[in-house]
C-alpha cells in the first residue's frame, strides 16, 4: 500500500479531509492535478457551521490571521435575489469570515502537511479501479504515468469529478440556463458614495449595494474589505457562454445589457462566468471509493459550498479511520452517506427554493419575493432561514432513535468547570477525539464508558444551564447520545452502552457480555 487513503483533489474538501485523517491516525496521500495553488475566482469567504467546526479544531486564529478580519456575525445574507437582514437579531444565526479560497487552500494545505500528509501537486488521476481489498489510481505524474494503491480513495475532485464518473455514480439534477458573471473590480472613487456605499452610475443615478433587478436581469454588488467591489450580473436570457476565459469587456457588456447604462470599470483581479447547477450524487460511496465536496453536490447559490463540502470531510474522516484501524462497528462507514447525503439534500432544498424566488420579473414573481420578505420581517422565520443557510438546523438521523432532542445535532460549545480549571467543548475537540462528558457527576455513566476509554476521552465537569446530564460527542462534534436530566441510572447506562457499541465498536476488555451488543 502506498497510503491508507488516496485523496483526489487538493481543494478545500480534500485538504480538510487530509488533516482530519491525520488527526485520526491514518496516512493520506493527496493527488492534485494543478502543479501549484491557483488564484481561481471562487469563494470569497466562509460561513455557516464550518466556522464553528474550525473553532472546535483550534483553527480560527489561523483563519482570522489569513483573512485579516475577525470572524463576525453576518449582518445579512443574500437569499433568492433578496438581501436578508440579521443585524437586529441579538443571537445571530450565521457567522462568517471573509477569506479568498486561495488563502483557505494554502492554510488547509499547510496544516495537512504539518500533520503528516503528502501532497503531490501536478499529479492527475486518470483512472480508478477497485477490488475486494484495495483501490488503485492511475496517475499522470509530471515525469511519467504511475499507479498508487490504498485501502480507500476519496474523490474530492470537484463538480466534474472523474472519480465519480469512473465509479459510475449518477449525478442527477439541473443546470440552470441563466449566466452569471462575477468580477472583483475597481471603479473610479468619484462613483462611490461615502456612507451607504451606493454607486453613482452615469446616466442612471444611484444604485445601492445588494441586488438591483431590471427587466433584463440582476445586477448585484458589494464592497470588499480589501478594497474594490465584487460585482455580479445574472442575465435571465440564456446567453452563449463558452469555455474562453472571462474578460473585463465581457463583464462590462453584460452590465450594459442589464442596467442599460455603462459602468466604468478599472482593474479586475478576479473574473469568472458560471451557470448554477443543482445536483447530488446518488451515492456517496461505492465500495472503497467515496465522494466529498463538490464532487458529491452542486448548489444553485453561492456561499454554502465550502461549509457543506468541508463538513463532509469532517464526517467521513473518523469513520474511514475506524475502518482502516479495524474497529469500526458494522454500518459506520455507510452512515457517512446517510448523514451527509441528508445534509446535502437539505442544502439543495433551500438553494433550489432560492432559484424559484429569484427567477422572473413579472408581477407574480415580484409578489412572491415581496411576500417572502414580509414573512422574514418576523424573527422566528428569519432565524429558521438563517439556520438553513448555515446548516445549523441539521439533525442527523440516528440509528437508535432517541427521545433526547440533542442526539444527532452539533454539540453546543459549553463552558466547562472542573477541578482542573475552566475549559470548553470547543477546546476539548481540538484533537478530534470523541468525548464522554459527564455534566452531573454520574459515576454509573463514567463507569459504563470506562470500557471504551481507549477510544474516547471521559471528562467530568459542571456547566451553567446544562442541556443534559451527559453527552457522548463524536469526533465530528455531533452528539451520539445524551442522558436526559435525571434519567434513571439503569436506562442511561444501557442506552449509553448501545451508543458506544454503535459508534465506537467493541469495548477494550469485554466485561460487557457479547449478548449486549446492539444489532
Ligand atoms: C464564483 C464562485 C464563487 C463561490 N463563492 C463561494 C462562497 O463565497 N462561499 C462558499 O462556501 N462557496 C463558494 N463557492 C463554491 C466553492 O468554491 C466550492 O464549493 C468549493 O471549491 C468546493 O471545494 P472542493 O474541494 O469540493 O472542490 P474544488 O475546489 O473544485 O477542488 C477540486 C480539486 O480537485 C482537483 N482535481 C480535479 N480533477 C482531478 C484529477 N483527475 N486528479 C487530480 N486532481 C483533480 C482540482 O484541480 C481542484 O484543485 C463559489 C464557487 C464559485 C464558482
């Protein structure tokens, strides 16, 4: 074997997976076809649940340093061609940090290498095959073609995934006809209004940041913290879009068609043209081949691809490591598909709804948007949509359905007090080890968990407003089991033992009779 796991693609999903696999003690090898990091005009920032997860890995300091800005509550978010306003919510539903994708990839790549990953850039995977024990990748290296073999291979090779196609995994969905053109550009100072940041367009007047609809499409812009503007046009009429690189002239022509006026543009640092797609791989696993990130899903709205894709990787890594380490309980690796396909479908639901909302200029479409905005003036629906965008509303389907509403959800970052001092759930999760957190000094719960202490860390601590008597938290920070406050010792211990068997396999010394093993 050349590695435990071959990762195809050094994008955010592949690099996150590499780091997580190293934390779980397995050897990944990353194969990336591009010879070096590229200034691809892609994501401009991170938001949603992944921001919290990065904090749970102790990475937010590095993210903030790379960004030059602190993580902050998002004052709003685009949604279906409208601008949602979260600024008046005391407890914001969405956290964000501006970070160009190139810098994110550099950061994740450095971390993966520090943890022991080998990254081979300029090595393109041309084919993949598998048998009952191994998976092999045919690689076009810079010098010559060669083969590498591993126990598993994960296709993190983006929307046009060759791994997915080679494995014969269908990728059904829709490509929407509208063409979007995006540019990070400068405009003459005389055109921007201090204060509200409005643009003074000659012959047209003032345009406020956000979305402006015209009979011919949508013009959107926002100020970038690094200076300049991020401008996007969406043309309702399907236009000829070819594979030629986007140019500043093309963006200018598109702005003229949409606004009916010329906008003088200065220098462009990023330019891209794209069509939105709504697609999801039918299966995230085919034997020893798995998919994560854009290879597994495409959303018809920007702003969530990074979060969903990197969280795929976090969910997959520890399960794959358990299988490679030979202790995974039956079905553990398949739970990757069950959980992340479910999360991807949720993301598709809200982004497809955005397509329906943003389409059309007729009075009916306008009325739909107005009504939607009216509903979102109320806090509860606004929070709900915020949670959907962030992905914080996800509750994974658990194998043994529990009355405890916390199971399957992301563990809250409780502040924890103990004889050793004060810590937090986020700090305990830096090493990505699973945790049994006894929050109510319940010796029988700790005693039950002791047989699994080679796999999990056991902590006893107090916390204000404890949500449960105890929590079993998986490496991906999701709650596998929770003891309801005051739950009788017998039922709590039995349910905990079942959860430990289901997620962490056999105990070290089988003091537990084998008959207790849940089916
Ligand atoms: C214009 C634009 C703006 C966006 N803005 C945002 C945003 O603000 N926030 C957000 O969250 N998301 C945004 N997204 C989406 C985000 O960029 C993607 O979701 C993200 O890049 C997916 O990461 P990934 O690692 O799955 O795939 P990719 O980033 O596509 O990485 C795949 C990697 O695999 C490599 N590869 C492909 N084939 C092979 C092969 N055969 N062999 C070896 N290597 C291979 C590629 O070179 C690439 O490096 C935006 C996307 C676009 C296009």
